[in-house]
């Protein structure tokens, strides 16, 4: 069987790599600091990040495919091309949901990276299945190598970007993600041969390179625009109008504002007004004298913010404001803190915290 001679446009190959880099930066930046955002905003950010990352995988692939030069005329099946984009977005979205709505253990991070790697592979091979008037023939070595690289580099990218959520790690994870997407595509292409195929698929309408180019250019503009938007969040804003950075004043119980939700809207509650906080899965419930509010902070985040302000950890799931405790009761080897307010339940005190809490409340 005689294979077709394949060439590539160097300019479009380079542009495809730029698209992968920009998409990775945009998607990973959109998911920064989500623990401090309301649930609706968190879901929206994850959805936009999935579109940026998954759509970026698709755009990188087809920018590179626009640079593919064959000695015959060929088209794309529009329906299969769309399916390839949706598959990448959905799989990346599943990985991001896992990262942001489950406890972020090393196993979860590796699983999410593996899912994204599979998403790149699925997108690539579905997209290649959309070729018309020519047929792809894959070599086992090309498939195996591209699969190993996709999963391995994506795990590395997410391990770096989500191991510690610093700006530096996000930027390094962006580079790893772009290298993963580009490596998978070009390694897979190196192991792919093309032969003429006179029959045209009836699955969906045919689409020429010109039509594909319009769609890819439009989506690339959206990604680049989103990249400019998230880039602003990395800029350091001067603390005052003089342009001089002043050291931030330390938080106090009176000044610290805790982000909460009330009736679907975001509100801020002073730490001083909080009676206690209780862990609720990966989030917390905030109890004031007269209401209970949802807070996107984890109990670990609440510990970091509030223990230094005088709050007491009475139980692994409870943080108590000692200024709001009206009475302490001890029952055998445990205890509980009572508060003013008819609807406030008591906060339990575990045996390991009993002496510390008693001493703090007595002082």
C-alpha cells in the first residue's frame, strides 16, 4: 500500500503550540482561589476553565491540522469534528470537578491528570476520524507512545499546578500542559500514515479547510481574549494612590471578613460576630447569634485564618469564638460550649481539647 506524502506548515505548527500554551494558562488561572468563592461562582469558573482547557486542546489540534499538507484534496466531517471538541471539554470538566469538589489528595490529583490525558487522546483520534477523502492508518508504536506521553505529562502538569496553588506553580503547570498537548499531537501524527479514500462519510455535512479555519480562528480569539482577562489578576496593584506598597495591617477579629452565602447572594460576616464555625464536608457552616450561613472555606482554611485571632478549636470540626461563649459545661471526659441565642446549638468539646478550652475560657 502506497502512503501519501505528508508535509506541515512550520508557521501553523508554531501557532498551534502558542494556542496550547495560552489555553493552559487561561484554564488553570480561572480555577485559582475557588475555595473562597460561592458555590455558583465556583461552578461557573470550573465550566469556563473546562471550555478553555478542553477547547484549547481542540483548537491546538485543528490549527496544526490546518498546516497539514497532503497531495490530495480532503475535507472534515463537521459532526465528528464537533464531537471531538465536546469530548475534550467534558473530560476536562470531569477532572476539574474531581479536583475542586473532592478532597484534593495525591490520588485525586493523579486521577484528574490521567483523565485530562485521556481527554487529549480521545479528542485527537475522534478528530482524525472526521477526515474525509483520505484514511488514517496508525502504527502501534505511535499509539502507545502518544498515550503514555499524554497521561504522564498531564499527571505531571496537574501535580505541579495543584500540588501548591501558587502563581509560580500554575505557570509551570501551564508549560507542562502545553507540552503534553503538543507532544501527543505530533507524536501521534509521526506514527500516522494517510491513504486516499474515495468514499465520503454520511455521518455529518462535509467541511472544507477554509470553513474549519474560520471556526478555529474565532475560538482562538476567544481564548486569547480570556487570557488577557485573567492576566490582569496577576498584576500587582499598589496599595495606595501614592504608588508605594504598604505592609498590610494584620487581621483582627473585628476586621476580618468571612465570605458567606445568604439566599444565593454573597455576604461578609465579621469574625467578631461569629459564635462558632462547624465543618460541613469540604465547606463550613457559620453560626452567628441569629442565623446560620454557608461558607466556602474548608475547616482547615478557617483554622489558618481564625486561630491566630483567638478562636478555639474545641473539636476537629468546630471553631469557637470564646467571646461569644455564655457557659461551659463539662460531662465526664467531654464538654460543650453554650451560646446566647435561642436557636444556637452547643459546640462540643472533645476530650483532647478539654483542658485547653477550660483554661482559655477561665482566663
